[in-house]
C-alpha cells in the first residue's frame, strides 16, 4: 500500500476500525497518522547569527 497517498480518514479506518487488517498494516497506518499530523516548523532560526551592536 502507498500510505502517503491515503487520506487521514482512510488511515484512521485501517488503524482503529478495520478488524481484518493485519497488525503490520495497523502499525504502519498509525505511524503515517503521526507523520501527517505532526507540527511543522514555522520558520528557520539562524543560531549562528552574531549580534552586532551599533557604534
């Protein structure tokens, strides 16, 4: 199966409601749900930027 193309509704159905799904498919669906719902970073932070004080 291509888990990346599945919608969240399909993944939840496989992970929690489908009694015929194998345990490996359920685990893969739960992992993909976690990947799809995790928070993405808002922006880049430049930690190497040096503070420059005015003269």
